[in-house]
C-alpha cells in the first residue's frame, strides 16, 4: 500500500466553524492507500457541509489518483466481467421489470444528458470531465463542448480520443472568458474540490446570463450512507474532500450567486454503490456468481430506495442540483 500524508482539518474550510464527527475509520475503497479517514459536518446551520478530516495536502493528493479509473484498466476474469456487464446492460435497457416499472429508467434518461437533452444547444463546459464520455455524448447531441480536469493524463486522452478542447487544473486558473458558456456541468466532481465555493463563483462568472449549472454529487444523508457506515462507497476517502446534503449544496450554490431551480436526490445508478459497499463490508474475494448475486441485489436495493423517497424525501444516493445565473 502507498502512504499518503494527511493533516488534521479541525474547522470547516468554507465558513471557519467547528464541526461534529459523522464518520470515522474510512479506508481507501480501492485498497491502494494506507491509513483511515473521517468526515465532520459543519455545525453552522447556514453551512452544514461535510469535510474530510484528516485530509491530504494538495501536493500529496496525486497519490490518491495514481490508480484511479482514469489511469487504469480493470483486472480480473474477462469472461466474468463480460457476463456481469451483459446483465447490467439488460437491466439498464429496461428489459427487467425490476428497474423500468419504478420509473428509474426515466430518471436515468433525464440524467444521461445531465438534464440538458431538451435545452437549446450552445456552448458547454464540463468541469471534472474525467474520461470525456459525457462531453462526447453532448457533442454528438449538437453542443459545442470543452472540458476541464485536474488530471493531465485524463484531459490528454479526451483530446486525443474525441478531438475535444480541454483545460488542465483549477477552474479559476484556466482563465476562461466571462459570459462565455450556455451551460456548465459538474458530474460527480464538486466533492473532489478543496474550495467548492470558489469554483461555483467562477462558474457564475463564465456562464452567460441565464446560463445553466447542473451538478450531481453523492448525498451524505442517503440511505446508503446511513446503512453502510464506514463501508459506504460514497465516502471515497481520501479523494472526496467535501460531501453535501441537498440543503447544504443548495445554500452553497445560492451564496455563490445562483438561482437554484431544482434540488433533490435521485436513485438511478445507486445499484453499483450498494453492490460495492456490500463487497467492501464483506472484505473478501467473491466468485463471479457471488458478484452476479450482488449485482441483482444492488438493483433491488436501488428500486427500494427509489420507492422509499416518497416517505423519506432527499435520501437518494445522489443529489441533482440545477441553477441559473441571474439575467442581471
């Protein structure tokens, strides 16, 4: 295992307030980094953001991404992976009533284009573009796209593979022109940032008046987080530096100057988090038949979570937030 330095973070970096411990004993879910981490929740009711404590300094964080999915390929039995992938695709195509009857396919379709499928096409920036699949999808849909990511290897692959312009590093340091984008997407990205407030302010600056910001991020108040404790995959320590509830993300976005038009949780995609969290909980190698059973169990849990939100709002696996830059 690699060793990564982490320093105590006793106060909320966004508002300076003290916090309350919400989870300890979290290990790297990929099993590549030595050590454990925890999260605190800001006690300031006007903030409420959760933060990683202890946390790696910026010059150490690269170690957490050295074996991340943007750099490595999955290992293991290829035939078993193919079989599991086939079952996954059958479910996602709606061929199993377990998924489609609950409206989860409609939810997934809405998120496939980050809610922008029916918006007028224009210029789009994907912050934290990773491997570039969303950018390529939006490009095929008629958008003029660019991406940013801290990971230089990832951005190089996006440009080489898809011919899409990318920028490396912190958004504020990319120097993008003001009022230049019709939409900005941040898919599972804001949780990786040291200063999410500064990034949101920069998004406001470079969006055109009336432009849309669309974000998804893990929900720290999800049923999965509460059920799995330190084994919940959404902690993703030490790569996730901040985590949010619907309320805390709404407040942060509003303080940056946006008008929030939709903020809620969703369950589409939760199956993989349930499956991986249960695997981490078991802490042993599983046969492909065991993995198949867990895959089907994960979709059943996703379906149950989707239905549970009627009585327990905002407990879905992920948060969706849509906001507009004011017209004046």
